[in-house]
C-alpha cells in the first residue's frame, strides 16, 4: 500500500485506474561519486538518497493538496511503479472532490545503500499525518476519517540509482504506529 495510505486508504479512497505517465523521469543531478574514502562515498550516497526521498515527499504533498500530480516534481523523483499508486489515490480524491490541507512530517532513518549493477537503497520512516488532513474541496471542511486510523505510522521506501540520480521505486505504509 502507498505511504499516503495511512491518510487516504483508510478513508475508503482507492481506484483501480492509473493515470501515470509512461515517460521516464528526465531530471539530471550531479554525481555523488567523488575521489574519496569508501565511508565518505557511502555518506554522500546516503545524503543523496535522503534528499530525493524528501523531495519526493514534498512533491506528494503538493500533488495531494490539489488532487493532481500536474506541475509537481513527482515524475522527477518517483518511478512509474510508485507513481501508479499515487495516481490512483489522486484519481479517487478528484472523484470524491477532496484534497489535503497541511503537510505530513517525515522522520526518515539512515538509508541502507547496497552496491550493485543498479545500486539500491532502503529506508524506514515515521510519517506523522497529524497536521495533514483530508478536506472537502468545496466546503474546506475536514473529511471524517476512522478514529482507528494511524496518524503516525512506520513506512518503508525503496530507491534505485538510475545513472547519477536516485529514484523512489516503492513506498509502503506499514500497519504499525511509531
């Protein structure tokens, strides 16, 4: 389930159609590979992973605030696989005439970076949606959500390094509070 599922899925927002673009992300970034010791190279990779993860979350918050990914940086930080779930949520929100107000607060841990033909990274986060609420687009009133939903929950992100940049490939909300 998508990371934002803690906010939306428990409110009954889901749809099977996806409006994700088929184009590959085109943003470029400077390489984090430098002449340095292995530990500083790893630190640079971890910093790059955290930066992309944080940008992806900002882009998600921007998209959910208007129920559309248009004009956001989602395609620059998130692969089509992860974007598909986000687009499903956004479509359901548009259908219900809902958007979000406020912002989630993320507390990502240190990413675990794995070398390979395609380098990968995994990180665990504590997402706080206390001040990120679902609202009716027209009335601006909060949409009632189940009292049992997790407001602070554990999430996991997986990333891959595509050339010189990291991309979020999977976002998973855990049914676990933090």
